[in-house]
């Protein structure tokens, strides 16, 4: 394929905009030809960035599917549970219950066909933001449909595409530490990141999105599964709970909104600190960029968002119910074990920490570089992945991982070669299933043996 890969973006939020930036940097390789999003501001903004005519700006992805196939691939970045819901139906529901398009409350529309399945049946190759879906059945359906339809599926496990994290896998496969014996992995979510996303934000409530292990840490369980290699996971146990962010811990005299709160200045989770102070300092990127549904972030729009929207609420007066700390223990074939910790209350923001213990050495990752200690020579070597992300790319968050993922997906589509994709359907499904097994263990307070027939 010599012409650019033609791509439709479904969900013009932070992730959809990030991936679409690849077309701005490499117009010879990728062209965004349509956008679907119920929010007029979001789809119009992305449409202007890519010079898309009004006839290809849709408020509902179903309108796209109804047309004859006019692109090669689709990037689906709707909120987790909305991988199963019509955007038009979502907009109607929002109007009916009089809530904002900040997804303050998302109804359960299990009866509606998911966009991933619909686009696969139409013959579009798919880049699907993680998690694939919020139930085991839907994950399996997406994978089965993509395979039957002969389309490529790449899931947004951007950490697999991070150059330094990818170096870990290369070192393991090269035998740098011998046989893997045990994997220890930590995800420090970050105190204000958790407050933003999982207390006030889109992923705060399991019924409206998904449980936090799936929403935040399916990345990490996927990495552990990846590093363990071909070994099958045999059993899983998990413990976790919601700490601190409950009504019982609300300080005396605290208001329901930070703008009105007399004790706000003493609160590390203050929305005024997280958002207003940032905008006053000229920072308009994440997380400020995502709290204004219908305008660019400035002092006026951010203040209004904190006054009326979900992000201005007291962290002790929200409808959040997802775990703020959770551990997962896994045992694989051959006696290989792994221990994962996700915790909200950290200084660092998502800077993963990993130690992998092998028969011939120890590998450690501090979020920046990899260190390998060799037992025989008692010498250590340091490794950093090659980062060739263009400076003008402008991606935030996962940076090189985002760039490498979309680059690999576009290469796969352009060449008809799924080997470019590191997060394909079958392996991604396997790691997603482990996440569901872990959550089942936590809820049922028992060890879960993988593959039990009563899996929900």
C-alpha cells in the first residue's frame, strides 16, 4: 500500500487525539478521514486538526458503520463500557438524566452491539484502546469476530511498545538472567492522578466504567504475562480495597466542592491545587485538558468546570467505589510466581518498578532504565531502549509507547502484516482473562484456579 492508511477515529478524547497525532507527523503514512464523537466540540476540534469535512464528522459511530466502507482502519477510544454502546444512545441518555458529557454517569447498555464487533464485521482493521471490554464474554466476542472477519486487532497496551520496557523482554529471551523464577512489579498510580481519574473522573465507579484493576492495571498484568513467556498461569489470588476516599473520612467542616471549602488549602487532593494552580501556571495539558467538555481550558472554563462538573467535587464526597490499592499473586507452570501491587498513594505517577529474579541473575527496572546483575561475574550492566520518537510528535503520558504502538499498527495495516503488532488478539485476551480471574479472587476471598467453568 503506497497511499496513506485511511483511519477513522471513534472517540475524540485524550487517547483518540494522541493516536491521531501520528497523521500530523507522518501524513505520507496515515490520514484521518473521519471522526465520531457525541461531543460537538471534541469532534470539531479533531476534524479541524485533520482538515476533515463536515460530512465525515459523526455524532454516532453507527452512522459510520452504515456507510459503505471508506477507510482501512478504525481507532476506537471510547470509554471502557462504551466499547459496547451507541454514542447516539449515550447522548440521549445524558440528556434524559440531565448530566454532562463529562461522562459523570454512564448507563449500562449491554443490549447494544459494540463498535469493535460492528467495525470488524465491516472489514476494518482495529486499534482498540485498552481494556478491550468490561466482561469476559465481550472480550471473547471481539477477538472471535476479528479472527472470523479476517481483520487485524491491536489493543492499546502501550507499555509493550515502550523501548525500555521492551528491552526487558529482549533480555529475558536472550537468557540474560537464566530461567525466570519470580516477577515483582509495582504500579505507583500517583496521589493526584488517582484522585483525578478514579475518584472524581471517568473510572471512579465500577458500574459506570470498570473495576480499577481492569481500567488501570490490565497493562501491568499483561506485562507479567508477557514476561512469563509461554507458561500458562495456573492460579491467582488478589486482595484490595478502597481506602481513604470515603464519606467517613471527610474532614469536619469540609464542603462538597473545593471552591467552597474552608479546609481546601490543607488538602493534598484539592481540585484547586490540581487544576486551577496548573492553569494559572500556564499548564493546559493533562489533566487540565480533559475537564472542560466543550471548550479549551482557560481560567474561566476550568473554574466553571470545578463549580459545576465532577472534577470540582470533594474527594470524600464522590460516588467512587473502585479499589485504591490492590495486590495480585500469580503462579505459572514450572513454579514461576509473580506479585503485582497497584497503589494510589504515591509521589511518582505511573513510573513502574520491576524486579525479575532469574536462575542466573537479577533484572531491575526503575521506570527509566534496566539493570542486570549477573550471578557468575557479579557484575551489572545497564540498558536503555532506543527512543526515536519525533520531537514534534507532541504526545503526552506514555510518549514513546503511544508513538511506537500507532506506528506498528499503521505498518501492519500498510503491509498486511500482523507481525508488527505486539499486542494482538489472542495474547491480549489471555492477559485480560487473568485480570478478571484476579478480581474474582478478590471478591470471593479465595484462590482462583485459572479456567474454572464458573468464570464470570
